[in-house]
C-alpha cells in the first residue's frame, strides 16, 4: 500500500507569490526523492491564496524522509509555512 498525503495551504494575504515560489522550488526536488511516487501542487484560480498539494509515497517512512529532507526544511518549514494563515494535512493509504 502506498502512503498518500493531501495538504491544504492558505497563504496570508499578500504572500501568495512567495508561497508559490517556494512550492516551485520544492516540487522538482521532491519528485526526485527515492520514495516519492507522485508530487503535484496546484493553486485554486478562484482562491489565489489557496494551494493544495497531493503527494504519494511508497510508504510512511518515505513521507517522513521527505519531511526531514534538507529541501523541505528550507523551502517548506523555512520559507512557505511561516507565510501561511492555515495548513491542513490529511493522510491515507491506498487500497490495493
């Protein structure tokens, strides 16, 4: 079974361009992680402050490695997340 993460990020007003830039930096590096199967971020055109991330990992340890990675520490925790008004994460396992 794969490990699925769905995250909703709401940027503080006026910071959406910075959050978008952090996501653009984070995405290609995250896709190269050994345990990453899929990584896609998207922005809601009707709500430009809202970003959604959909991620699939081989297993939960692969996701934990992503969170602990240097690039997530820099672009996620160090850049984007401090600019957020709200952050929600949902975790699932695929049904094989």
